[in-house]
């Protein structure tokens, strides 16, 4: 993990909104981790494309969640991922 994180900045999900407002994250190499705390049953767009919505949290502040929308190949590959997965 130390090798993978070398020269990268860890930003907690609960800090992401504030960091996006105060820093230019496009200029740094950063990572975040989250736990799937809620999954919505796969939905379909008006044109028939299926997608999933996950609510992610870092378990530090349960009121601060990020919604992640999964489309295309990402949806096909990961839609069965269990709630509680990191």
C-alpha cells in the first residue's frame, strides 16, 4: 500500500466537497476510499441504458455521502457488488 500511495494525496470522502471548493484537484494525484452504504436497484435511462447508483461514505461522518453513478461497462462489471464493500 505504501508503494501504491507514494506521491499521492489521500482525501477522505467526508472532506471531498470542501477540498473541491478550496483546491484544484486536477493538478494533484489524489485517491479516496469509500464503503458502499446504500445501493439503489439498477435504473434505466429514457433511451434504455441501465445504470446503478451507489451511496458511498468513509464511515467518519455518516451524514456526508457521495453518490456514484455507474454506466456502461462499469455498471455491467460492478452492479452486483455487495453493500458494505470498500
